């Protein structure tokens, strides 16, 4: 695997960046701040394009729609906001969950926004209609929802109650797996065969989605009490995670050996990261800055 280098470092001026997210094609990214704002960047050119303000507390997560025309954000103010990317204005504000919104996602067509909360629920919001109440609320979790992943027909939710729950929307079925540790983040491989769970005991576990079998465990990083995120690279060949020590670990998915270690900021927790959908390119967030990592381009 090619060695990654820092291509750009951006000071976000958001007090602390809570999450960084590439958009659907990896051209732009969003940063969510403790300053109650969301910022839209072109990280490749280190350009701030727009700032979105309207939340009354820290923004904990945000994501762009499939056509990049809208953003959905979740905040510690218990609200979910749908934004118009171009005007920068809130289109709709959803309130229905009783506590901080920890994670948000769009469904594949971006007709539905899905939010997870500290109140243990996952809510579905119809962003096409004018409806203000959630279309559906999942109440299976017994503790905080830490992450949500959505495919064309499945939803993976992870919770502090040590369970990963996989909902098959087509047949209305839910499979719950007890992991035995607090799950701080869950992601899925691009081929849809496996899910990857970051656990509070300093491990990342790879599970076969259909059988529930534990395929591999990745170690070496420190989680401490941080809600660390993980990612899978564009080729499904490596698992990536931040660390409480400020490092970014790359593990080979098959052998589980650490193939590369990057340092964002020594001894500062590297909590949020986002991998480019199609290229060997990574965004990491630490305190008030984000870094873009990639391969050195060869000039002709």
C-alpha cells in the first residue's frame, strides 16, 4: 500500500471539530463544530465555501445528500436540521428526540433522514414532505446510539448497550448482535459483506454480516474514553482508525497486521475521520484542525 502524506492542513476555527465527513463523490467535506456551526470546504484546495449557523448547541454530526444539494445535521440542542447547501438556510428543523443527536445519515435516495440520539432512539424523517414528526422511531436500543450506517436496504445501528443491530428494511427484520463491549462506531465494507465495529476495549472487530461470525480483530490503538470512528478504504483492503494518542492506524483487513501509522497531532485524541469514496485519500479531525492525507502526485 502506498505511503500517505499530509496534502493539506486546515484550521477550522470551530473551537473543536466534532466530526469531518466527505460528501458523496469526495470533492467537498463538512466539519461540525463545538461553535454550533457546520462548515463546507473544498479540502483539496483548502477553501472554505460556506458556513451554516442555526443550531443552539454543538453540532455532533452532519452529512450531505446524494446530489449534494442538501445537508442534514444533528446537534446537542436535540434538533435535526435540513439545510439548503446553496443558500445556507435551514429548510426544516426536526424535533422529536428527547436528547442530543449523536449521528445522522441520509438514505440512498436522500428522501429520508435518519438520526440517532442519546435518548436510545433512531428516528426517520421524511425530508420530501412537510411532515414534522418522525415517520418511524426505532426503540430497540437500551442506551445511547453511537452510529448509524445505511445501505439501499439495510440500517446498521450501534449503541453503548454493547449491541449492533442490523435492520433489513425490505423484509422488516432486525438482527441484534451482543458484542460484549461498548460500540463507539460501526461501518460497513463496500461489498456489503461485513461490518466493522470500534469497541471501547481498544479493539476493532470485523464481523461477517450474514452469519454474525467474528472474522478478525484489530489492535494497537488506544481508545480510552473516546468515541473513536473507523473507516474502510476504497478497495476494502484496509481498516482505518484514529487513536487517543493522535495516531491513525491502517490494518490489513485479512492479516490484521498494522501496515501504516500516521500521526495527526501527537498525544491529542484523533476521534473523527472520513475516507474518500473512490480514492486513496483520508480526512482526519483533531481539536480545531483537519488534515487531508493522500498519495504524493507524480508531476510529469
